[in-house]
């Protein structure tokens, strides 16, 4: 099996997050000022005029960098601007110049709304951030989450790159993230290293995140359902800042860009989804490409439920390369961590499947075909243009047809490839138990030992059972 490597570019997670969130908060406050002062139709011209005035302000402050000059110039701007920039505190030449430059950068960043808020998070809202900043663009995601999802994402990230062997790969990637645990004052970096937050960082970040929760409204352009929220203990709660994948989730892709793929691209896409689904089965992530049920203590595949295609992101590339696949919102079902009976029953289910690999491949691939079909367009498209709705329906019909005609064989191939990745010599299982996996095992042990114990039980199926050829 040839290794798959993906070239990828997404805007990185900001390295100085206290500064970046402060910038974002100012932009949100500025947007609120313009939304309250101007009708929507007049807003673009008002922002353009504001940027011109700030450009003039900067020139005056560079010539005469004192507080009086800054205050007089700000008096000619919209009401509330002085408070956003705490003008009265800019008491030195350096502070005046820095403030003027910051105001100009912010003005140019206002050409688009800097952040949208949705209900999509596990433990709270999700903020989708994107705005221009000079010659570059800032784009990232802020989400309220828990340590289960953070640990699972770390596992998927490491396994997707064969535990740091870049020549190998599983055909999908995981958005890099920076995770904040304010209860313990810790910051987990994209490379997995954990550092203590300084008191200043901790206070400023908490202040900015709390302010964003209050000031950013929900995105009303989509009719989203707020997930049933549970009370999360401070020990479990996390805030993750992740790369923003500039593409579409698999559901949106199915009725928009899917018809642009040729046969080879579709086949490779479905094969990679088969790989991901098998890893989900092993980890215990039941909320993506397949569905299972539990009755009378026994697990089985559920063919009459819908998969969650929103938990796969795709980025279409130029040429004949298949779309890049990103696994998002990765999590082990919590019952596999918290309920020993469920954990034992699921382990028995997987052990039965692995004892007959051919049967396992058939069951999982068939379930994916059944559950990934899309039968209705999202609600927010119901009021759109008739022609656009007809195109979207036709695209969905093609996607469902290809699931029937191409999906089963391609999913099966991907599942077999993933199994080979696990059990082959120097495969993922041997790497996990070797020196290469020590960092990840130690990381999980420190962050969430119960998570590690649950995952380890299922990996042990491969370690102690000799599998027949699939």
C-alpha cells in the first residue's frame, strides 16, 4: 500500500493569543458601533470613510505624538471609539504612535465581519474567526470543549501522521490546536507540549473569552440547533483555538462541489473516508461516518440512522488531486470512559468483529453506505432560489447514487488499508507500544488516564491477537 502524504496550507493558530484575542475583541466592539450607528446598506461606505479618517489621524500622531493630538483626532470619529482604544491611557509618545497604528490596522480589518458564532460546540458556542490583517489573513476557530475531545484530537493527529513518520500517512489530517485549561492554568501547544500560563496571560485570556461570549451574537443565517448542554466541571472544561479549515464539511460539499470530482477523485475520497471510519470504530467515536446501537448489552451497527457528515471537512484542490480530508470534532463516546459495563460490551463487540475481518469490513462499509446518504437539504436552503435548490437536489442525488455504486467497494478498500496500517510490521500498533508512542501515551496519562485506559484496551486486541489476512 502506497503511503499518502498531503501538502496543506491553513492559516496557523496565532502564536500570541492574548494579543490576537484582544484585537478580535476590538474588532467586535467596532463592528457593534457601526451596526448601531448605520443601516446595513450604508455600513460599507461608513467604514471606508472611517478608515480614511483614521489614516489622517495616524499622520497627525506621527508628526505630533502626544495625548492631546490623539484625543482631538479621536473626537472627530464615531462615538465610543475612544473607549475601545482606552485613549486616555496613551500617555507616552510610544503609546500614542502604537495606538494610532493599531487603529489603522483595525480599520482596514473591518471590511468583513471578523467573527461568526454558532451553536455547534460540544460544551458551548463556536467562534469562526476570519479577517484581513495587513497582507495576510487571520483565520482560526475558538470553541468551548472538554478534555475528552482534546485528548481524542491529539490521538487522531498523532496517528494520522504515523506518530511522526511524515513519509507515511492515513490520508486525512487534524486541525492543529492550542488548548487552554484555566482551572489548572495550563496551555497545551499544537505540538503537545504543556506549559504554565503566566498570571497575566491567564487573566487577559479569560477576560477576552468572557467578553466575546457576551458581545458576539449568534449567526442567524443558519438555523442551527443548540446541543443539549450538560454541566461540565472545571476539571473537564477547556477552550481550544484551532486552525480554521477553509473548505466545506462533507454535508455541504455533497450538494455543492461534489459533482466536480472525477471517478478517480471520488474513489480516493471514499477510500480515505473508509480509513477514517475504521479508526473511529477503534477509538470509539460514534458520531461521524457510521452509527451503532446497544440493545440488551450488545452492540451492533444501526443502518437506519444518519451519519454526522459535519464532522469531516474537505478542501478541494486544483487539478486531479482528491480533496484534502480533515477530521474535526473528534471525541471518544464518554460512556466508554465512564461506564465499565458499556466499555466491556463494546470491547466484546470489537473482538467479535476482529475475529472475522471479512465480516467486519462488510458490516462497516455497508453501514457507511446506509448512514451517509443525505435525504434532505439543510433548512437554511429552503427559502433560497428555486434554481439553486434544484441544482443542490441534483447534486445530492448524484452523491447518494455514488454511495451505492462506488461507496461500498471504496470504503471496504479503505478499511482494509487502515487495518494493514495498524498490524503491519512497524505499523501503528508497534509504534504505539514503542518509543515513538511514548510521548503520546505519557501525554494522555497526564491529561486523562481513564481515556488512555479505555483506548489501550481496544488497541490490545491487536497487540495480543494474531489477525488473519483481510
